[in-house]
C-alpha cells in the first residue's frame, strides 16, 4: 500500500471517500447525512460502517462512513483502530484507492498510517492466491511528518510480523544474523559458536547443542547524535522450540516458529532507528539458536555455567529461553548501559494469567516499569505488571547448583522473571513477556491471526521519547 498526504480535499476524484461520524453529530458530506443519518438512522457507534454508492452525486464513486463513537472518548488509539476497520471494509469491496477526509481537529496522522498498514498486512508469501489489498490511501488534514513516522513504525512492525510468521526452515539463526547485518544505520557484530564459547556463554550454548543449525549471537548498535541514555534491548531468539529432550506435544509445536518473536521485535525496532534518530545509544542483542532433540542435546540434570559464573541445574529442557536470555543479559550489563529491556515469548504461565490481551512486565526499577506501561498504553498495547516476590525464588533452589532453570508452575511467569534477575548486574532492567500477545490464533481488533509485532510500537516510542 502506498500512503499519500493531501493538504486539501478540493473535490479530488477517487474511488472511495472515507469520512467519519461521531455519535449525535452529522457528517461532513450532505449526501451521507441524507441517506445514512436521516434515512437509515446510522448512529456512528465506534467501528460501525455505512457504504453509499453515490451514482454520480459526488466526486467519489462511493462514500464509506466509519463510526468514531463518542467524541469525548476518541483518541489516537481509536483513530488507528477506525482506520484499520475502514481498510478492511475497502478490501471487502475490492477498492483499490481511497481518500480519508476526517472531520477532526487533531493530527492523528501517525496512528492513521499505522492503522492502515496493519490492516493491509497479510502473510501470503507462500500462497498462489494473494490477499485483497488496497493499492493507495490518501490522508487529508494530517501532517506529512506524522504520517511518515507512522509508516516507519508500521514498516518495522511488518518486518517483525513477517519474521515471526516465517517457517523455521527460513528464519534460522543464520538468516536472522544476515538480516541484522543489512540493517542501515547500525553497526553489527555476529559471533559464531567458537566465539560464544570463548565469551563463556555456557547456558546459551547448551540450548543450541541439539540442532544442526549453528547458533548466532547478534549485537547491533545504533548511536544517536546527542546521546542522553544508553539502552540495551534483548530479544529471545529461539528460531524453533521443540522442547528439546523434554519434547513438546505435537500440537504445541505447530506455531513454535514464533518463539523468536522477541528477536524479530528487536530487528524491527533497530531497522527504524535510522529514520527516527533518537537521542540514545541503543544496543540490539539476540542470542539466536534452535532447541532441538538429538544425540548432542543438553539433558535434564545437566549443570550449565552462565557468563557471570552462576551454575544452573537443567530441570526441564523446555525452559530454554531463559537460559539464552541469561547469557544475553550478562553480556548487555557489561556494555555500560543505563537500562536493559528484554522481550520474550517466555512462559505459558503468562498466557494463562493475561491471555492475548496484555503482556506481562516486571523488573528491578518501579519508575522504569511505569514508564513502559504508560508508553505501551499510548502506543496501543497493554502491559500489566507482574510481582517479583522474594518467596518465588525458593522454588528455583537446587541441591547441586546455584539454581534450577524452572520452579513451581504456580506463579510461573514471575518465577521466570526472578530467574532472569539473577543475571542482571548494574543497570535498571525490565522483562516483557509477550507469550500471549506476539502470536494470536484468531483475529483481534485490527490484527489478523498470526504474528502481531508485539512490542515494536512500545519500544520505538520508549526510545524516541527519551
């Protein structure tokens, strides 16, 4: 989809004119008021649509009215959802171009562009029959600057969604490393197995031992012109998770290509920094590998030594993501950064607790957690703080090592956070569990089923607004 900005409508001929209606108010078009409002009593509740075939009575072949709901409740997030709903309707009627001319006194260009491109997304790379798409969308009354920023955000989300939707045969650790090396505006280092071993990352290396695909440790770095803060962003990069020797049931493996959604998020975020130019030094870190069963796999009962020297008894090989993150966290803390944020499809317990509506967040700094929660809210995502009570640590005790990699099933998401905290030394730190939000089984709001690009909008806004 191509997105344009038009300063004034000026009766520009178009296939579909998209306008809005608030509850209790008229629209900006008399023909719409005549047929939709006065005749059919279209109320304009949020998300409702009404399509008019103008039959030559307007410069547009059709007029699509989208309900904006109550005026006092309308905001940037509702703009994104409303535009997405409109684009879905345009796809249904097989329209190829449309002009959006909303009667509203706010510059929601960023949200509108994000909504349009989220709705136009379909992962049909491997299908002969492609999805219906809208070729061109033009927005009036929004600034070009806001719309362009929305396009940057949406493109970052698209990269993330594409990678998380790709089968594991494509999105291998080597492929993620290749993509990282080609991101403009960042410097990238790729460490292979021997280098990872020399750095002492025994927990991460153990997870990848059973796969024919070699592990790749990825370190990307962006440096702004006026660095106010140094931040490390870590994404869980399990390119396929079979569970290892503690193998998952077959049905649970069907979507395990998405277990690198955290890594895909970080690649998406790093790809946008050149255009957003935040005043920060930002490190993107991914410990990429596969968790597979074979004669070389790590085993339950093994003792692993992480980069910081702490030893871990393997209680379950399917609790592998936290092992890779442990070494990545150690590495990040050695970079002299102010803050570390990791994002991961980490626990089924988080899905049980929060479903697909919210991501769990926890960390060692309350103010940072609150900032992330508020940033997520304004970005159209929902984060919910989970507790890190000291009592949770009891279930990680081991008789033969410093800790086990799993504890009780009760409070499992928080226990995973407690485990990760053992590998954070120095910086402020937050952990985001997107196990329930990164990949959805059925359409939800503006998203189709599959990968959602969870975390991209929040992290981009977080680093942009330093």
